[in-house]
């Protein structure tokens, strides 16, 4: 038997604004696409629509740059107001650099939520509000959980929810989508103690299920396509009360410090 799953970019999702009812909007888009949700279906969703609906768009005219932000801005050729937002969203700055071929430098930060990413997830793309930036949802896991519960209440089916952002990777070029908020699905699937096809016991194997789903969504979730919702069906998984902090490596295990 061949294992397979399908992934579909759901169209006709309108531009999202503050206080929009995402559950209503997303379910309508699924219905318009003739998709009837079933148990164990998975919805992978770009964080930006949650950020917009939750009022996480920051007008830069309201931002007063700090002294530290001005120092970084001069070094990196960045808007000091944007740098101020980045610093506000960060526990710490791990690296800050600008290559000669870059117009603007990059700050690698530990976000207040624990994620390590460029510019603490502060972004200007896919944002129709002039002179503003979009930041991550305050609690992406909670945002995912609310959607999960509302869908169950309305339709009586339990689906998995993954909220994504786009991160770079250490020692590799390019970016991939990763999970920053989850509900229903396991963050990882522990294979430790199982055996491979040759009978060898697996000692450390633990696929990052949530991140694998997020990365797969990136094949269909194009920046200019306005398709922030990817519908996935056909995967076998067990419901679990996971959170994204389950896949953040502990500082004492950091081998790159």
C-alpha cells in the first residue's frame, strides 16, 4: 500500500484586517473550495493573517527610536523605528551583520516567544498598511487553539492547526516555513525504541512533525498568491496537546554558543 497525502492551497481569502473573524473567513473559503473538513485534516496557516486580525500591525510613525536602535540602524542601514520594534520583540540580539551586497543588514534575534529568527519576525511584506510593520501574534499557540476549538464547536470535527512563519536555517541558504503555533497535532513524533527496515533500533529519531507540515505548506504558500491557508488530508497522526515550545532546543543543549 502506498502512503500518500494531498495538500491544497485554498483560494478566495480576502485581505485580513483588525478584529476580523478568522474562523468564519477560513471556513467560508474552504466551503467555497468544496472542501468539507473531516477528523485528522490539517490546516496550515500563515501567521500574518492572525497578526493582522489580532491588531499586531505597528504604524512606524508611532515609534520613537531608542539610542540602542539608532546604533544598530546606523551599522545595518535599517530604519531605526523598525529596529526599535525588533528590539521590543526580542529577548536578545545574537548577531547583527550587513554583507557588502546587502542594502540592509540583518539582526538574528531570540524572540520573546523563544524563536531564533531574523529581525524577530518583524516584517513589511504582505502588508497593505503604508509605513508599518507586522509582528508575530502575541501567543500563536493560543491563536491556534482558539481556531481549533471554534471549528470543533461549529462543525464537530477535530482538525490539526499549524501557524507558520518563514525562517532561515543555520549553515544553509534560503528559507523554509516553520511552525510557530500549533493545536491538536504532535509537535514531534518520537520514533525512539522503534526499528528501521533492517531491524536496527532507533535511538534518537524524532521527526519534527509540525515543522514538516509547515515546510510542505511553503511549496504552495506563495508570497504573491494570497493563499495563506493550506489544507492537508491523508496523514496518520494522533491528537496531542502540544505546544511550539516543545520543539525549541534548551539553551544548555545549544552547541553553537
